[in-house]
């Protein structure tokens, strides 16, 4: 019996109350019945008394008749006695019936009847008979002890019967009084107990049901108003405990869902913000070369120019067209990398040559920068896609130049050590703030670059690292804000073929 | 005073090709001074007191907006007409607010730039 459910508790309490009320009524009914019995007993005693008096009167009639006959000698006096004699058996039977509930009394009545009969048969009848022959002798006899003894016996019997009957009535009345008093005390105590229990039960119901229900309602209102942190105490009995537990579970779920929604919302907003930033970046990065292409085309079409100039303009258009094309390829690469579709055309290549070519390409692009290259005398052979690796090295060089707007030296070192080919590019530029370093390789992340007016898409390093990793290599960097950065890539060496 | 008739135009643009394009489009008849970044532009502006400045917004280092603020705060070039050119979408309002006289969105029509330059120079004459 771990914990009773609320309905079990209510039913149990109702049963206890019902039993108590029934008990109280039973006690009260018993008291009423007892009083009723006592009253009946009293009535019966009165009847017995009346019957006794009636029978006693018959005996007196017999006695008086006998005396009358003896004193006067006149048989006329015997008339009431004769009537009494006939009446005695009936009266005696009635008396016997009235005391039927007490065997002792019944026996006494029977003994009394026998005594009366004996008195009549053995004394009265012979005396009367004798009185008709010898009145004087009879008169003498009558005075004798015998007559007194016989009537005294009968009278004693009467008295015994009478007093016993009175005693019985008194005992019954006393017992009825005691019992009814006890019953009244019990009944009152029971009623008080019932009333107290009903009040307690009501209080319990209010405390265990109404109170938690009101709290749940208040909490539900607060929940509806948006306070999802609201919780109920789960200590209530049975169903109330289940209700509060279910409520708390619901509130937790709601809170969790809301948190999820909020975080999804934030992600959506962030992605929305990045998308709009991307649109800006893309449009800027596309418009700059496009402006050169359209501008020079228009100049060529609408204005006169020397053939030498025309050629220079066409070269610019060509270069900027390629720049656009590269830009689009970057976007496509990023897309492919996202879907894991980067295709490599690996062959045995000399990384030193790739680096040298890229350095030569970038050398002429900036007047402020000096490119310092250190290459080993032997080839740095790896299995790789020459174009892709050239793109990676080109990206590192382009970044080194872009992110050192004040100019300076860009140090490029390619070397081989312990089966690893390593290419590093170090600049003396802006460097990367510490809090932005972990996002350097994240797609479209550009840190402070847009604010500094440095163009770019935020795709170069993302693509570069993916390309190096697709070659089984790795890419990393070290940077101090304001002191420049060094980026390097490491590729597994291939045996010279 | 190097030739009293030729007006001086300062072109400030970090992209070499575009700088060259602007020079070609604006054409002969002007004295062109070119700057590749903001610092250089400010130095050249105070040195040459140009009659008109063509300014790119997005440049490494000092941005075009910074240059605008400096120019507008400099008494010597305060009244000089400035044409801002940018590849950024929606930069027009900010540029005009920062003190630009005209705004040209890249890519641009060469004749449009020519017209604007001529009208601004003509207006400044009056």
C-alpha cells in the first residue's frame, strides 16, 4: 500500500462515515426499543397486579362466604363464594398467561391455584357440608389455627407474586433508564464525531482537491500568459499528484519547444542575415569586374582610340572576364564542397613549380608588396591536382597581399621534411583578431574585412582547406592581430617517379 | 598654376582597371590626379586642390566614407564637388548624406559619368 489514490481515499472516508452514522442510528434505535420494552413490561406488571387483585378478591369472597355461612348458618351467604369458585380457574389461567415470560412466577401462579383449590376442596366444601349438620362444631373449627394458616399461605403467595412482579418492573425500568442514557450518550458522541469527521473530510477534500486545482488553474493562466517557467508542487495525493506531474511535464515540454523554436528562429535569422550579406558581397564582387568590362567595351564601341590602347582595353576586358569566371567557379566550388562533389585530377606534380608559377603571377600585381620565395633545390613531389593546388597557393598569396594594405614583404617557403611537403605564406599585414580566428575557415566568414573595405567573398580559405584535405593534407595558420599572419599547408610526399 | 584652362580632377579608386577606365572616360582636357587608397587621396587633394573628386567607397584601409568626412571637414576642399562611385547596392543614400554631390552605381555608363563631371564643373564655374 504505497499511496492511496484520491478516489480510494474519498471512498474509504465515505465508508467510515457511513458506518459511523449507521452505528449511531443503531444505538439510538436500540435505546428506543429498550424504552419501549420497559414500557411494555410496566404495562404487563399493571395487568398482573390487576389480575392478582381480582384473584385475591375471589379468595376474599370465598372466605367471606364461608364466614357468613358459618356465622349465620344461612346458605344464602354462600352465593358469592360459589360464583368466586367458578371464577377462580379462569382468573388463574389468565394470570398464568400474563406471567408466561417468567417460569418462576408461572410456577407460583400454579402453586397459588393449587392452594386455592386445596382451600376450597379440603376446607371450604367440608366445612360448609359440616355447617349444615353441626353449626357449633364448625364455629369452633373456624376459629382454629387451620383456617388462618390456609388463608395466610394463600396471602403470602399473593404477596410473593406481587412483589416479584413489582421487582421485575422496577428492574426493567432501571435497566431501560441506564441503557437509554448510555445510548443517548453514545448517540450524541457519535453524532459529534460524525459532524467532526464530516468537517475534517470537507477540509481534507478542500485541501487535497480544491486547493491544488485552483493552483493548477492559476499556473495554467500564467502559462497561457507566456510564463513557461511556472511549475507545481508534485506532492499531492493520487490523481492530484498525477495532475500536477502531467502539468509540469506539459510546461517542460512547452518550454523545451519554445527554446527549440527560439534557437531555430535565431538560426533562421542568422542565415537570413548571412544570405543578405552574401547577396551584397556577390553583387559587389560581380559588379567591380563587370564595371571594367562594360565600361571598356563602351569606350571601344563609342570612342576613338589608338590600336595600342584598344589592345590594352581588350586585355583588361579579358582579364576581368576571367576574374568573373573565377568568382563563379568559387561559388560553384563552395557548392560542390558542400555536397561533397569535389573532383580531383591527381598526377605526380612538383609543388615547388606550382608555387613558383603562382608567385610569378602575383609579383606584378602590387607595387607595394615584395614577394620573397624560398624553394629547395630538389622537386617537392606529391600526388595532386596541379590546377587545384595552384588555386590554393594563389588564394594564400592573394590573401597575404589583400590583408596587408600598407604593403610589405610576403614570405613564401616551400620545403620537405619527414615525408611532408609544407608550403607557408607569411605576410606583415593586419592579422586576425583572436576572437575571429576559429571562424577563419567558415564559408562566407570575412571578419573585419568588409569594414576595412577589403573585397572578397569569404570562400577562398574554405575552398583551399577543403582542396588540401581532399589531397590527404592539412591547412592551418597562426596570427597576431596587427602583426600579420602565416598560413601553411602540408601534403604527403610522393615517391619521385 | 599649371595651365590656367585645364581643370584638375582627382580620381580615387583602388581597382587599377577601373581607375584607368575612369581616366579614359573623363578624357582629355583635364588634369587627372590618381590615388589608389584613401590616405593617398587626402594627400593629393590638399596638394592639388582638385576642381572635382571621383571617389570609390570600398577601399582597403581608409574607406570612401572616411575620405568623404575628411574632405568635407577640410576647409580648403570643402566646396569641391565629389562624385561617389560604388559597386555596393543601396549605398547611394549614405553617400549623399555623407556629403557626396552625385552618386554613380557601378557598373556605369561612361557617357553618364562624362555628363555628370561636365555639369558639376560647369555649375562650379558659375
